[in-house]
C-alpha cells in the first residue's frame, strides 16, 4: 500500500490526507477489489493520490502507480462528446444535425446528435449482438450493418435511456466528418492538448489486470482482455491517475486547449433528468450530474470486464477525483470519487480572493442603484468592471451579468434571463427615462402595470 503526495503541488493538510487514505483503504476492503487507485485534483493540479492493494496479482504482485493504466469504460463517452463539440464549434457539424446528415440511409436517420449525446434518443442500449457474452466487438462495417436491426425503444426525449449504441454511432459520425479514425481524432483534439500521453486504446504491458472476485470464496480470477473495435467510442479507452487528473483539472477549469470554456459549461448543464422521482441526477452533453445537498457534481462512471471507474468534479470549487478499481463488480467508484471531492471541500474550502475597490466606470454610472420592475426592486451594480443586476428577494440566484452591445444596449450574458436584451430609453434632455429588460419596463420608482399605460 502506498500514498503519494504528488510532488510540489501537494497542498492538502496531513490530517486531510490521512482521512482520504482511510476512506480508500476502507473502500478497497469493503469492495474486496484487488486494487483501488485514486487521485485528487485541486486548482489545476493532482494534489494527492493513493494506491491500495495490487494492480496485478500472481507470484509477483505489483502495486499501481500514478502511471498505471486502467480501462476507464464509459468515461470514454466524455472524450467522444468533447470531440463532437469541438467539431461543432468549428462549424463542421451541428448538434441539430440528424444521423441521416452524416450516415445517410440508416433507418434511424431522424435522430438528432443532441439527443444521442444526452442519452435522450431512445435508441436501444447496446449494439446488435451479444457482445457482453462473446466479448467480440464488431468492426466498422459490421457495426453499421447491425444498426439497421437495432430498435428505437422509446420516442426521442421521452425519458433518459442510456445507449452505448448511440455513442458508437457518434464515433462513426466523427470518422465521417473528419475522414480519420476515431482514436486519432480524439488524440489530436483532446489527449495531446491535455498532455494525456498514457491514454489510448492499446495499453502498455504494465497495465493493471482486471479481476472478478468470487462473492463467497473471495478468490480472484483474471478477466479476459476486451478490445471494443468499432464500438470503442462508448468505452474503449485506457488511462491513468496522472492523465485523468489532468482531465479532471481541465473539466473543472477549462481553457481553449480543447474547446472554449463556454462549451464545457454547455456540456455540463442538465438536458434530461436521470431520476424523475428524486431529481438528484441529470445528464448533459456527454457529462452526468449528481446532486448531494446543495452541491452538484459532474463526471461519469465506467464499467468494463475487470474494471470500474468513477470521475467526479465540483467545478465551482475546482476540485475533482478519479477512482479506479480492477474488479468487475462491487466497487462503488463514482460514490467514492464524490466522497473524496466532498471531503476536500468541507475540510479545506477554497478561499475567495480579497475584495478590492472597483475602477470607476463612467459609462455605467447613471445605470447604477435601485430600480423597479413588476412591482419588485432590482439593483444594478458594478463587479469586476462589468454591469450586474440582482433581485432583492432572490439574491445570488437572480444575479445577471451584462455585456455592452452598442450605445444604450446591453445583452445578458450570464445568470438570470441569459440572452435577453437590456435597452436604455432616454428622455428628450438625454437623461434615462426607463429601461426595458426582456421587454419589461424597469423604472426608478415602483409603478403598477396600470401606471405604465399611456
């Protein structure tokens, strides 16, 4: 058993590191997984990692390191989704494109890419054939031929319905649009920009070995190596704690290396609820969301024969965790990843930067202060040089940030009523008479609707 502090970027206290390690040890013993490897990311760095048990059993058991490769299963879907979004941002496809646009002639041609990314297409869960019994995945032509025998088991956007088939088809779309193999496109667009040199479809000889543990005897038997062929876009990648740490850091605080930050934000917004009763889970464009209390975490789980993976990121706090277990079943990796992120946030919450006085913004001065709309107060103020507003009865949830679009015209670019227009109406003497926000009148005095009539 080893716990490593990940070099100079270690910023967690000894007490917190001890708590995290205790959680990992308890999980490995409770799950009866041959090995459990984890990494924790904060503020863009892998700040802590631990490896409990063995990555490989046998006469010479080997512990994992931060560079040991595990099969990440369906976490691969997030890489496929990022690749699709990068092509969207370049204008090479639209999320409203139907499958027919890129794979003409298919019986499922009316299904939009957006629904496939969000598991809202209603396409059946798996590719045609019993690949989880034979562990023989189809190659490209066989896979596409099998699609014609697949069903759309639910109407589009009727309910969340997880579909590996849909992500296999998204991989085929990537190949049609680019003329390159899916792995090559993912490497060029995601892996290389993020420095993920130990991530790919073909693992090294020192990879972790996957096992199934007998629930009664407690013995571990090696699972067969499973290459997913043409269906790799839904679950075929191998990766490491170090590489997935880089990935979690990017998801937490994206820059322009893969896609623009706004695109990651778009991917991490709920499109469909995964549990309609509890409303604690949702799915966006390739990323899942889970709620605990007031916090929402994004990420994905992964399962393959011999391997279970969990990736969780709390983007607002810049904290993420990845958990690998080399066991077919029993390891609640996504839950542990959430536990680790939560433990870091609660034990050592991020500190906000000190407030500093604003630089005067003469062009905004006459807009600032108290206004009224629909009988309720709305306050306009400056934050970090930009115009904001908030409703007095809803505080932070009602905040809106604006960007100027010309003389006396602003656009809401974040927060409440994002996308709507704020228009300044001036009197004959040049003073501000009133505002219109999303067409509602905003006045300096509290007026009833009757008072606004001509």
